């Protein structure tokens, strides 16, 4: 803002600072100043447990959220004039706002996540459904990080996520509580939290490998979902027979 002027003129307020963000942005207020920015440079599912409750999630276009207010302006010498002090030579200074730290995380909705064992053809399915060009090979574990792609549609484009192959340590433990030291794991990333955000969880199995292999792959992936807190009976879970 600007300072006050003569004739008891108030100073001009500073214009608001507006930070445009995309929809589905979640706003967090962090402790100041004890922040290590690198701590929050990892994927969301790896830092979610260390974050405070969010202030809000902006899901509508043009939605606004007041995150911080400006400081309080002071009082000029005219506010302290009296019959004895017509022109006081002192004033009250303004008060600056306390510093805060804001973290913005963009997590767009996921229409479908492709989940399954290595070499089930998830990347090939993603390439066939979208304009993406993921790395594919005749050997397993070519996908090491989750990748997002958009399936074009004139009115309703779909977001698809390809994930690394699911591997489950000790798959013979049908009960997740039977192997607490060996939770469901994915190669190089944790895709179960990504699947939890998706509207559809597409379990991809290799149908060309035979019925027995497909059943084993399906059992492994469903076990990973169970150990990740997603029920097999969840209506979002569908099975995709690939390579038919």
C-alpha cells in the first residue's frame, strides 16, 4: 500500500495478489520457516502422511480461496489530535502480516489406472488407447514410474495412468495381516495410492499366457489391492483380458 497524506487522507490499500491454479489443486499451510522444500518434491503419495490437513481443494473453475490477509494499516497523527494537541508529532505504525508458507499440490482426477503384473501389456494398452508413446519391450519391467496419458474424445477425454508391474512378497499369505512385514509392493513406485484416487481400477492380465497364468496374475494383483486397503468387491475394480 501507500502511506497516508495530508487532510487526514488514508493511504491506498495494496491490490490483492491472485495466484491462478488449475482445478483440483489442494492448498496446504505449512509451518514457517522450518521447511525443507525438497521434502515435498516427491510424488504426492510419498509425502501425504507428513502433510497437515488441507485448507481446501479447488474443484470448480474460477473458485477462490483466501489464503492470507495483508497487514493492518497504522493510524496517522490526526487520529491522536485533541484540544490540547492539535498537531501531534507522532503516529501509529502499521503491522506487517505474519509470514506463512503455502504448498500447492495438483492432483487431477484419474478416470482409470492400469494395474497388473509385469509384462501384462499395460503400456501397450496405454499406447493403443492414447497418443502416448510409452516404452514397450518383449521383456518385463520396462515401466519403472507411473505415467499419465489422455485418451482423446470430442466431449469427454479420459485420463489413463500406466503403472509399474505389481509384485507381492509372500503371495501365499492370503490374509494381509499374515505378512505385516511384507506389504504389497510395486517396482520403483507405490501405485496402490494412485489406484485409490482413480474412478476405475483396471486390472490387466495377459490372456495369451494361458488361463492358469492369467488366474495367477489376477490373484497377485487383487492381493496387492487388498493389502493396499482396496477391497476386491470395490465396484471400481474391473478385469481387462489383454493380448487376446
